[in-house]
């Protein structure tokens, strides 16, 4: 249906008072149908577009207002239409050459049968309010409010504009595949296929047929993105063939995003990766930080998983209790985000009330014998985490309550890899 033939619902054509009320709001307000088409947009939405409502009505929201070919990376409308629940997300967008922080609230409008008929999106500029706690950023399934993770979103925004190969390095469970998919969704290849090829599943890493055969992954990913999982297992002959392919790119060739949990330069020095193969990725290498290095994200991500699994499991759990939160902050998370998600799913199943308690979370290998020194260190670390959380990272108050000097507290925090900024914005 063309935009000019698209007709708005009677709600707006027969309610001029409501329409004038929405037009008077300083926030951007849009009404979107289940196909993500614009039904209505108020004056604030159209202010910077130099166009009228009739020109955007019936067009896809992400194209009309944000210039994206696919859904916006911060979009929460799919969840609104699928689950009928309101969503709030945060993003940073460029406006007139400067970056602004926005809060994007999306909520459902139901018909008489309690079916979601439309979604309302309200975009609020919160740049003046965002100077304190870092705002969450999201792209696809990747979410973070840790400032050290900001580089990941910056690189994604830059690399989405070109077709250069990308190499991701990070421990298992850090979100390498999610990054690759989000990069694909934000690029001009979003309408093409996203194919995953597991290098470890192929005998001795020699997988020329599986990659470059007539029905291989390369052919199936044409016009899209090919994700190579575990390139450290790719054989020398396959690496050589890949290097030749990447040296003579064609517009129809897939963009390649490779990933490995091992240190890339060490793989080159050990001659596990060929130098000519590595050089094809050298300008686009990104290390995804482990969860223990982005502790500010722990409460944020845990709450995200709780909200997800309380719906899927019918759990009464709504949030983490203070003891459970301290337990999460003291743990090292060797399995990273994947382990956190599994733990929150289990906790939702175990929870008996609206608050997840310490006993609902089972961290580490059960029944594992530990030395006395290990137990003492773990108890001391948990105690410091608890005090830092209660004092929101304020060192003077924490040292006083612990009966320690400030220098001794800082020395112990360094020993246990605790950072005061990780506790400043805990609720």
C-alpha cells in the first residue's frame, strides 16, 4: 500500500482534541501498526524532517525517521506486539553533528479483544540527565551500560558502513556471534542471509568443500554475511584459499566476520594462523571484554534476563535481592554472559517470591572441595562487595565500616579486582 493511500485509524481523524494534545508535547510521539508502518506522528517527530504527516504515514518507521533499511537497533516494538508488554531502551544518536542521548519508551494499544492493535513510541531527549549513571546501549542482543564496552558500539557503527572482513576475539560466552549478527543487521546487507560456519566441526580444519563448494557456506551467504566460528581450527589449506578469496573481493561475495576465543597475535606467532590470512582482517580486529571486566553490566543484564524468563517460565521473580546481587558481583563468571543467562533462568525457576534470594543462585561447581585459604579469601571478597554495594562505591565510608585504613582497603580491592565505579550506580 502506498503511503498516500494509507489511512489512519478513526482514533485520530475523529479526535482533534487528542491530536492537538499530542502535537503540543515536546517529546516525539509515533503510533505504529504491526507491520511497523507509521500511523501517526506528532509535531515534535516531524520538526527536523522538513516534511508533513502525509509524507511519512504508511512508510516503515525505521526508514522514515532513522534512515535504517531494517529495524532500529534500539527498537522494542517486536516485543510489544508479541508479548503486549511496554519496553524502555536507551540509545545515542547524532543530531546536527552532535551526539544526543535518548530514552525510547514503547507501549501497546489494545483493541476490545485485548489484542495489540498499535504500538506507541515516545522518544525523549535525556542528554542533560545522562551525565551521571551511564545509559544502557543496545544493538540486537548486545546490551551494556559499562563505559568500557562503549568501544564495541562505536566500532559496530563505523564498520557497518563498509564490507571489510572483521575478526572478533573473546572468551566463550562473551557475545561474538551476537555482535556479528547485530553488525549484519545494521549494514546495507541486512536483507541478505546470515550464515554460520563452525570450523571446529570439520575434520582437521580442511573444509574447502563445505566453504567453497557449489552448496557451501560461501555460496549460501552471497549478498549477506558469513560468520566463521572458531577460525583457530581452520586448516592451513583452507586459510590459504580464504586469503585468496578475500584478496579479490566481488560485490556479490559475503562479508566475512571471523571469531576465536584465543589471542589472535599468539595464533599468528605460533603459526596456527597464516600471516596472509590474518592480514585480511588486521584493520578490523576487536576484543570483546569478559563479563568480569564489565561488572557495571551485571545488575543490568541480570534484570534483563529475569524479565525475559519470568514471562517464559511463569516465575513470580521480579528482581534480585541484595544478597543475591552481592553474590553475583563477587563471582568471576568464567562462562560470561551465557553463564549469567543460565543462572538467571534457573533462579527464576527456583524463586518462591518477587525477589531472587542467594539460595536461588548456585554459582560454581557444586560439591567442589576448597582449601581453607580459598574460603577465607572468598569470604573476605564477598564481605567487601557487600559493603561497597551498600555504600555505592564510596571508599571512605566502606573503609570506616570495615575497620580498615583507606590504603588497606584499596590494596584489598586491587587484590580482588574490585573497582569502586562498578558499585556507584547500583540500585
